C-alpha cells in the first residue's frame, strides 16, 4: 500500500473490482461473472477490516494500559519474585512421540533492576534426568556480561574447575539467550516497544486453536519478538521468538502468559508456559512478588575472580535452543564453541585418536564420534551436537582418508545431543542407519526447514535413504566388518550397539562413558550393555564411548561378578 493510498483504493486495486458498465463498448454489455459478483460483495468487508485493524502502537498502548498504565510501569525500579519452575525436554524421551521428559523441578528467587537491566537469580535445581542431583547456584546478568557462582552443570568448564570457589563467566551464547528470556517476560519490553514505534510492524493475526491473536513484531538489534495480544483484555498472551533447534531446524518458541495479578497498580503474569513448536518445555509459577525492593550493595556485582575478560553477548545466527535446553538437564558446557571448552587453552579442540588400524575416535569435546575406514568408503557412528561439529569431523576424515566418501552415518539413538549434526553428513551423501521405529521420525526431521541454521546452507534432504535396524545389520567389504545391534535398555528404544570386528572394539553412547569412574555396582544402563553384548554374540576387548574415552570391556564383567557375589 502506498503512503497516500486509502484502504479502499488499495483493496480495490488488489481485487480488481473496479468494473463499471460504462466502460464496456455499446453492444458488448455483459453482467459480471459469479467470481466478480462475489468479490464485489466481499469488498466492504475487506475495506472494513483494513479500516479498523489497530496500528501496532495502539495494540502496545492498550497492553500497557491493561498492565497498569505507562505512568505506573515507568516508575517501577525493581521487581522481586519467588517462584517454581518445571523444565522438560521433548528430545530426551524414550521413544518418538512420548510426552516431553521432566528433567528438573526447581525453586528460584530473582531480583531485577529494570532500569539497569541487571538481574540476580538464585537457584535450587532438583534434577531428575539424566542424574538425580540438586544444584544450588546464582546467576548474575548485566547488559555487558553474565556470571555463575556455584556449580550449575555436570559439564564444568576449565574456569569453573580452577576457581577456588566454583564460579565462571557465562559464555556469550548463554548470556545472549539469558538476556533474551529475561526481557521476554519483563514489563520493560512493552515500554521499549512503545518508545520505539519505528521498530514495530503489524503481523497477520496468529491463529492458535480457536483463538486469533492480533500480533506485532518488534525488532531491536539482535533481539526480535512477535507479541500476540489477547483480543478481549488487550494483555500480552504469547511472546514468540524465531529459534533454531539442532534436530527440528527452524522452530518457534512461545511463552504463554496467564494468571495476571495486580499489585501496587501494576499487573504481571503469575504463570508462564514455554513451548517449542507447540510442545511444552517449561512451566513457571510466580508464588510471591514485590515491586521496588531496594537491592543490597553488591547485588549485581560478579565474583571478582571471573569478572575480567567475561564475554559479551553473542550475535548473529545462533544455536538458540541448545544453550537453553541443555541447562534443563544440567549438562550444559558453558562455552562459545558448544562442542568443546573454548577457554581450556592448549587442550581445547576436537581431535582424532587412532584406536586401531582404520579406526578413529573423534574426541576433545563433550560428545564423540567413531570413524571406520572400509575398502572404498567410510562409516561414521554418531553425529553429535551440531552440524558445525559434523563439518569438522567430515573435513578431518577426508584429510585422514582422502578419496573415501562417507557412505553411512549410524546413529546410536535419536537424542538431540547424539544426532544433532546429522544433516551435514547427509548433505555429503551419507545414508542414514537408525534403530527400528525411528525412520519416520527422521523423515520428519529432514523435512523441517533450516533457513536459520548457523552451520549449513539450505539443502534438500527428501531423497535421503534411511535404513532401520530391527535386530542386527552388518557392513562387510571382504576385509572389515562393522555390525549394528539393537539392544533393550532403559535410555532409548532405538539404541544401537556398534561393533568393529577386526579391532574387537565396541561403541556405546550414554549407557556407559568408558574411561570415567565406574559406580560401585551395576546400574540399569551398564546391565543393558552387558546383556546386549552377550545377546549379540560379540567379543569386545574395549569400548569407545559417545562420552568419555576408551576402557576395557572386562571392567563391566568384573563389576557384574562382584555384584553377584
């Protein structure tokens, strides 16, 4: 629509309904056809819609008024809240389609200085998966940097490990996502939107279920939100960001706001439901809140030992879901290279370790792969973390074994941390091998759009060949044999155990992390692995892991024997 065009002119031009019998030459007069008559009838409705559709700033102003008014909101300096959080992961389930797995239930206390844009959040996180453990720690977030005091993850980076009192500076990636999520649910967001109408644009109403939400898009530098408003109350109902997930590609992340309560002339939501592509990932309940609680001296001051050199917020195309949801399970490696600890000095970086002739173990990060050389091709086991890590593995494999293409990518199971880099291998021409029952899951994954990928150009994966392993599958080129065995286990229904016969080497993910200390007795994962080895009829001397390194298989047999006695 041109600046000078009225809604009537613009709509008439779009529909071409300016038919006039005077324009028809004499003798050629015809009545308009059914479609034109229909459009002529509908024209007043289109005109009315254009004429009455609220402007973006009007929607924002109405929301601010419903929250207490600009005067009330603008005078609030701090917001203090206590609450509970339950976090879930839809990609850590036992089988595709299962309800998202509850990973932790937690309590938090948060004080936010709206003017300084600084927050201090004290957490007590009770993890249920993959380990049962409670972590108590504090996050401090400022516009320039972020910090963690205490131990918040199983995967501690070098700075945390070396600190006298455990603490570390947040990676720029974690900081950017934490800042984004704090602003998303802050009353300051609406005030920013009202102050910068040039950053607003009207979006078509978003229909979810039976409800249509008037929507406004707000973009400010690296931050972008689509705010959907309740048509009845005017309050923000959903706030959406455009995210990237290593499994599902381009996804929408919504925070659904409800149970608005009034205090001190300001109305805030007491319930926040986080959804990724419509699937639940977090529920937050505010149990207590107060306005203008004065912060104590040093509230937003980070630990001195980690203040220097703290990264600034990351920018550009980011893996947005990874830093959010890996924190849900307490295994997030807080690093700007999400494959390995980029602050580990000379030890930082992925590398190959040769385990036998023609067998390389990609290590050096939080997750590993296995590469097996065959006569005229390569087999890769697992594509962990991201396509960025897979691109490193592909380049290193081609350098080590020039002229040999990667023909097969074998996934031990479908969880996001072991399958998140599958697209890079398939783009190279690899066929996909997965456990029974996940073929259709991966067809849907590969059909998902990936315009927001930080690692890969857009690629058509529709022709990918996928093989499901029901029991056993063997690749034998006359010189070497690699077999895949589906095994019963408590972790994932599609779990595959991989065996490289000439090296008498097994590869396992998550059931055992070879090289790390064993528990005092067998657990269900280790028991499933031993049972799987026996049922498969293989004779491994060693196991390499999707986590950890390499260890003798006999350690498990000995542990089982001690338990039996």
